[in-house]
C-alpha cells in the first residue's frame, strides 16, 4: 500500500471553476481527454496512464491536485475540500471493460447530439460531471471526490478506501450512468459469488465405469439444486454459470467445477442463500463437495436512497429539469458498499444515454449540463442542511 499526498486537505483552490451553465464544449473537451485514454481494468499500466489524465483534468477544474492512493499497485484519486470531516462523497471510477485498441473500432466522436467512445457512458462522463459540479460550488468544504481504478473488477483494492471515505457522510452520490431514460438508481441488488468444486474418482469409461465416481453427474445434481435456491417473488436469482468437467472423452470425470452468480434485493435473502450454498451435500456415494466464495457486495436497498431521491426530485423541478424517475437494477456498483455501511446513497447521477459495455455505448450531450446543474444543486442543498444542523448543535452545547 502506498499513499502520495499532492495537496493538503484544506488547500485552497487556485482558480475559479466553471459553472454548470458553462459551454457544453468544455464538458466535451474534458470527456474527450478521458475517453481517448484507454483504461481496461486489468492493465495496470493503462489504468495508471488514465489516472494521470483524470488527475490533470480534475486539477484544472478544481484548482489543486488529488491525493494519489496506491493500493495493490493500482492508483486511486481523492480530492478533499475543507479541513473538516467528509459530509458529501462523490464516487466514481475511470477503469472500463474495453480492451486496449478499442478506440480503433469505437472512436470518440459526437454526431447529432450523441457522443460515443469506449467507457463514455460507464462512466467517464460521470467523472467529468462530478468535477464540473464541484467546481461550480461557492464553498465545497466537506465535499470529497473519490475516483477509483478497479470498479469493473469488483473493487478488490478500493473497497476499504470507499467505505472509509463514506463513513459518517450525510450522503454518498454515485456518478454511475443513469438507468433508462435518465432514471436515478434507488435500488441495486447485492451480489454473492461462489465456486462449487466436485471431487469424484476417475476410471475407464468403457472398461470399468462402475469403479469411478462421476464428477459430471454429481455436478449436474448440484447445478439443479442450486438453481432452485432463487425466489422470483423476492427478486432473488441464483444462476449457475461457467461449468467445467472431465479431461478426456473415455474417462469418468474425477473433478468438476461450476460458478454461481447470486443477486438479491435485501440482506435477509443474501444470508438465506449463503447458508443454503454452504449446506449443499453430495448426492453420489464417495463424491465430495467444496464450496468457496460468498457475499461480494451488499444490496443497495431503496430505504438508503429514498430521502435523497425525494430531495433530488424537488431540486430538479425547481431547476426546470422536470420530474425524475427512479429504477431498481440488477447490476451492482460501489454504491452498494456505501449503502452497506449505512451511508445514505443515491446512484445513477451520471450520464444519460445507454449501451454500457456494448457496441452502442453512448451519451446524450444535451443532458450533460443538466446533470451537472442537478448535482451542483443537490450538493449545495446537502451542505446547507448539514451546516444548519451543526449550528443548532453548537448552540445547544453553549446553552
């Protein structure tokens, strides 16, 4: 673990930042810089180059350089404003699922109000929106921005950092892309991941198959058992995925493995499925099972987002942006971690568009300044609310 601090927390911003009403051209210029620096999660060198670009763009907009927190050789970027504790955390990532060379087949470009390029929607536009929104604040004291570099891998190095930054905050605002039509994400399923390993005994499939213990057959029993653990009425899915078994066509398989993907809406279901997975028993005599894995991300339950969504909806109407929609989605984000430690969390505040991880990934340009304005208003409202609470507490202490 390494930690390089390039500016103290209470360092003043060096220059006035742009407002959310600035020209779309400035938003697009920053987004082009991020998108044209490819950043596949598994390529540490590429992620490091991208971190340099993100740091440069953020420094230009915010007035000072971020802390560069290096965990397991992977850089994460953190800006903190003011000398006090975090009150509002803006959370994003700059790594993508797109392999190096994707720009050759999916070049950055804007055509008829639609911006395209690898990672533009998920979620480099969200990072740019965060920078421009905070730059527009009259006083950003209490705000922190964390941009990580391993979200698409499941945040193996950054989870602890995310949870530490979010602890005690009044809100975590996640700049992941919106749901369909620009809806904010008020519910995300939790994820559990498992590997089921079956151990049998090899024998010749033609001469003496009865002497073997067929791992493929045992795996088939277990796949069927696991598939019954889902509960559609509660939104719980339990899906066997990658399956491997055997070595040659004339050998009774001695080993098999399969992966299991679990998605749940609440922790009670996550606990139920976990207990059931660990309780699996072999069906064939002399077969053995080993179950590894478990909960990977807690669910982001709607109760964590409800008040923030209501606040955002009221602000959107006041800004003339129209009412907001909300959505429950099966995919997870780092917002699952912030909600999991009890921090109120609102997700999907980033780009409006579509095609995450797909050939048609795109961002609607007209929505970029609108989302920036909404985020600026929401942060301002949260900080003002927090300052009122602090003044009331101080007054009570002095009475």
